[in-house]
């Protein structure tokens, strides 16, 4: 009879385990409601028009952010001097972009430069392919970090990284001390599961 009991126990175990996972959340067996690393922005914010957020290329030409519609946009913001924290963000976004394999063309990168100073040549070389756009920090903060107070806005701009979806909505933010692997994995999941962009 023992072999029969063992077979019955083995057949019932997965059902019992599933019922416990579903009905007894205190056991910690139920998966969390979300598995993304970055914070979803609620509600999403559409890209402002050129009158609200004027942008210039490094050679002073106006740039329409809406011209990148249809692509996932990986965004960072910082001063032109680009301290170590800035370099780290640019590095994470560049490597996350490059690691997307056949989907690499579905993404692009933007660095919003919040002053008119000169960018170090080494940074220019290392991050070729990034759209480097000068923006007024106050107007940029109104889009990227509207919840921050005037005193907090500079830090709020410099710390995080963001993603804009192909429909032109700011939809995700990564923390200042973001883990590069987790950022890359979030981007991979977005690209894999999205039918747009």
C-alpha cells in the first residue's frame, strides 16, 4: 500500500502547493504584482512640444523630440561637464541599448545637457550615437520631474534615467544608483513584449 500512498501524495502535492500560494499570501509563495525594476510613471506624461521644451543640438540647431516617435528612447540628463555619475548613466544606457541584439534599431538614446558648457572630448567619443541635446533645466524639470520642488529640481534631473515609449510618453524611471543588469533586463522585457516601436 505504501507505493500507492506515495503516488497519491505526489499527485496531490502540486495542487496543495498551488492552493497555499494563492490563498495564503503570508507564506510569501505568491509572485509579486510586478516584476519590473524601474518605477512606472503614473500617469504617463506625453513629450512636450517644441514651444514648451525647446531643444538644440550641439551645433545650435533646433531639435524636435517628436522626430524620435516610433522608437524607445533611453534618457539621461546632466551638465556638460558630465561627472562620474553622469558617465555611469550614459554607460548603462549605451550598454543596455547595444545588448538588445536584433532589436537594437528599435531604441535610441538621448542625453539632455542642462547648460551651455563644453562637453569633454573623451565623453563625446565614448558616447557617439547618443542624441546630445541642450535644454533649459527649468523646462526640462517641468517634464521629467514635475513633482520636485524648485530646490530639488537640479538633483531630480541629475539622478535618474528614464524611458520614453514609442508613442511619445514618459513611462519609466530608474533610480540614481541603478543596477546595470536590472536596467538592461527591464529594457529587454519592454522590447520583447511590445508590439510598438
